[in-house]
C-alpha cells in the first residue's frame, strides 16, 4: 500500500514558494510532462526527457512537493508523483495554465 | 523628455526569468501596487509600503525590468516605473492575474 510523503495542506500553499519552485527550467519541464497525465507517474529519471542525474531529479521532486505543487507516493522502493492540480487551481486560479502552456 | 532603460523585447521575455523575478515577496508587493495604476509610478522608496533600503528597492526594479515585467523611465534624477501588462499578457496569458490577485 502506498504512503504519501509530507506535503503542505492546500491552505498552507504560498505563492512565493510556488513561484520559486516553478522558476527552474527542469522543474517546469517535468511539471509539463506530469500535467499531461491523470494518474501518478513514476519518479524515475528514465521517464523524463531531461539531461540531469537521478540525484538532481530527486532534489527537484522534493522542491516541488514541499512547495505544494506535487504529491509523492512511496511503495517499497518505488515512487510516483502527481500534480496537485485541484489544490493549485483552488489557491491560485489560472496559474498552472499560464505557466505550463 | 524621459528615456527608457534597456529592457527585453516582448518576444524575448522568458517564462523562467519572469518566474524568478516574481518569486520574491517584496517584488510581488511592489508589482501589486503598480498593477493598480494606469500611469507610470515613481520608483522612490517612500511611495511603497515595504521595509527595505532604497538600494534594495533599486535592485528589485532592475530585476523586474531585466525580466521584462516593467519599463523604467528616466528624466534627470527622477525615475518612474510601469508594469508591462500587455506584453506579459501577450506572452503568458493569465499569469499576472493569477499571481497578483
């Protein structure tokens, strides 16, 4: 059974933290790929079209999760990630559409 | 007669640079104040409700201008600043509304 890593509640998501998390070309690119999915997607590097190490991608997943942009699910040694589309839309309507277009 | 300081053309405005410029609480606050105006507004510290030095505010004006978010006008020793509302809306529709709400 999957558990989720710690993340801010919807009402604790802050615009400055979200903008800092978005303000990186690799994080924007992986978020664009996540935004196409309706199901959680693997965190594995080979799933993403980015030229970075696995450790760097792990760092980006943490920044996105701690900002409130994504949920990370853990099951054994596997991890999946999902965009918190409804939470971000509720807090900052239109932001994801504007940034990920 | 006022001149304008160097700024990127509309088509050279980049989303990552814009997000980096927006991802600061003081810059968000002064942009919110600018967004209420239809005319250029003085760059002077006393016009803004922020607890920083004049040098720090000057730095923020430069970051915003170089990102393409604002135009700075200079006349003698006075400076005014204006939000590039149409340029940002053309490049990233909905972004300013989502961030400055």
